[in-house]
C-alpha cells in the first residue's frame, strides 16, 4: 500500500537530515584529525630546539662531542655544567642586575604608558590629534643609534643603570593598545564618578585601572620579557661588568666563546665541558620567563583583543 504523502515526505526529510548530519560529522572529524596532526607537527618544531638544549646541557660532554644528528635523549646524565654555571659569580651578578632592570624598568614603563594612554583616551584633551600623530610617527622614524648615544652621553648617563632604563622607557605600540582599552570602557562610569566629585586621578586609580587589568597584565608581560631579553643598550652604554645584565653575559659566552671562568678539566679536556656550559647557561637564562608565562597566559588573549579591537 502506498504511504500517505505526509508520511513519505517526512521519511525522506528525515533520511536527508541523517545524511547531512553524517556528512557534517565526517567533515568535522577529518578537520579535527588534520588540525590535531598539524598542531602536533608545529609543537614538535617549536619544542625540539628547547629540548635539544636541555638534553645537551645534562649530557656527558665527551659523548656529546661524538654525537651526530638529532638529539632525542641525554647521553650519560650529569650536572657538572649547571654546577659551574651556578657557581660562577658573573652569572649571579647578571641575574641580580637583570632582576633590578626588570622590576624598576617595568615600573617606569607602566607608569609612563598608563598616564600617556589615559590622557590620549580622554575626549576633551587639547591638541590630542597632533599628539597622537607625533606618537605614531615615532614608531616609524627615529634619529638612529648615533644621536641616541650622543644624547645619553650629554645627559651623563653613560655607564649607569639609567642608560639601560630610560632609552626604552615607553613603547608607543603598547601605549596605543592601552589607550584603546581605556577608550572601550563605558563613559557612564566616569561621568557618574565626576558627578560625585572625583577628579582624574581618582577615575584613573579606582575605575580605569581596575577595569583594565587584563590589558595591563599583558603589557606588563611585554615589557618585562623585553627587558629580560634585552642586551643591546647594555652593550652600547655600559662599560663596567658589574652593571651587565644576564643576557649580555650570555652573549659573551655564546658569541665571544668566553667560558674560561667556567671550565674544568674533564679527562684532560676543557672543550667538551665548555660546550655543555653554553647549553646550561641558556637554560638558566630562559627558565624564569618560562615559569612566569603560564600564570599570565589567561590574561594574554583577552587583554590583547580588548586593547586591539574595541574602540
């Protein structure tokens, strides 16, 4: 008996729905598979160099000199290179100097960035378009290294810690992100605060900053990592080794090949342990940043998107 029109139609539509659902599920499964495979490949490319450095730093130096090709596991685990690195007074001094530059440099950066962003995010600031244009122009044009050196020299900052902190006191890019984040806040909050008698400092400290902590956390991360990895200004402006940051000491070890203060006789040969010392120094210099990143990761995407997309 031929089914009624409604029953036949509903059955066809139901089968079409099942076919489409299976089709989309198959496409989704294939996409997830290849996406996972691709991300695993990218992860291996990014992680292997760091794993190579770790394995080489804890491997037997003589075995490492004979090894060729990919290093997938340490050879003869030992920690002589780390003992030499941690016992070296230059590394300790560089660590202390870098911590000083990171703490005080980041504080200076954030104070200048927040104040500049707050001023340029206000609607009634005089010469605001001109100031914004000049800030953007500074991102693309600069006087160069020689005028910067002459300026720092004229200010009497050569061979002082201020020579490392002041030339990079604020990033225009970070200031623009912070300014955009401040502009995304509702105007009603600030207007109600002004009606209640608050001034600009109260609005900044009690409304703007607490509501922009995600962006501030990201900018702090940008500044602190930049200062931690910085070595160029220290190389140009500093003369005495007791002011050197850790990255400049690391540069001497890797590029100038200066490991004389950290080599010992290993079966009558100093060259293999010197290579292990280089790898151990890289690990020691990189580890603090890797420990900080996971705690600020939750703010990273949110802070950048708020500061870059809203306006």
